[in-house]
C-alpha cells in the first residue's frame, strides 16, 4: 500500500538550541506545514526524538490536525484524498501510537469527527476550535503541534482580512509558531476547490536561507522558519 522514501532526517539533524529553549520555557511549538509532503511528518518525528533525548520533566503531547478517528488504521479519514491523509502522515501516526504505548508521549488529535451543539450554542471558526483543542492539550504537558501553515500564522499578510484570528493568534505568546518551508522548487500532494487532487509544485524560496535550523521570520508572520532543502510529495494512503 505504501512506498515511503528513506528519512530525510536520517543524516541531517533537527538538533537546535532554540528548540531546547522553547521546550523548557513555552507551552508549545506550533509547526505550520504545506500538507502532503514527506518532509513535514519527518520533521515532527525528528523533534519528538529530540525532545525525548533532552529528558525534559514535562510530558510531551504531540498534536496533529486530524480527526480523533485517525488513530484507527481503517478510519474513513484515511480514504480521502486530502494531503493530510498522506502515506507519510499515516506512518507518523503509527509511530506516535507506538511511542504512546511505551508511555513516552501522548498523541492528541485536534478535532472531532462529529460536533454536536447544544441549544443556542454557536460553532466557532475552524481556527477557534483548533486553538481550544490545543489549549486543552497543553494542560497535559509541552505540546508539539502540526497543522496547516495558515493556522500557525501569528500575523497575516497584508492581503488577508485583518480581523481574522488564526489558531496561533488565539494561543498567544506562550506558544512559538514555526513555518516549515522549502528552499528549492518542490512537490506536494494537494487539493483545491477548482482542480482535482494531485501532485502540485511549490515555488522556490525568494530568499537564500540557511537550511536545517530555526531562523527568525523577518516578515513577522511566524516566530521562526525552518527551511528544508526540498519537499517531495506524499501520496494518499489509498491512492487508487
């Protein structure tokens, strides 16, 4: 069913003093990804190993922008074509479940499969629901969260509506937001309302950044950026 590439972090490392600082001083790190790559789940797996190696006293909670049912290998979620239902994300969930069984972390899913509202209750925006879910998760320990790069923004680009609050904005300054980005032109698996799902192209960075370390976001949209050299597309679990 799957044909996963070798780990892009097998040789290079995500060891970074900035992550160690965040793990010790903040409630969580919110990594914003471009859905449908092999590299973003690999990055989270690498940070998990780094955190466990540090021996931090706080428990680790790893939170994914997936429904609760995603812990089941036969869940309906894994049959859709969304970039979050990729083969590499599926493997990350299995690896995290193994960590959880060994008592090394807690796996958290950011939303419910079905939401039931009480009389008069209003359904908040997706970002409000994600932020509320992450605030609950942080009660259990340090949270390493992965979600869409829009949700992780602390400041919106000028072209976007200024009144909109992202999940990262709602979480506040006790969280650190990170944009997981690419240097070279890359590929990812993506879907959009006006086109069929498929392998898409991600443009090269317009700057000349340093790869494989946390760097300050000069635009201020995130607290930090981590530049991977290049993304590769991860296809859906069920790609037929």
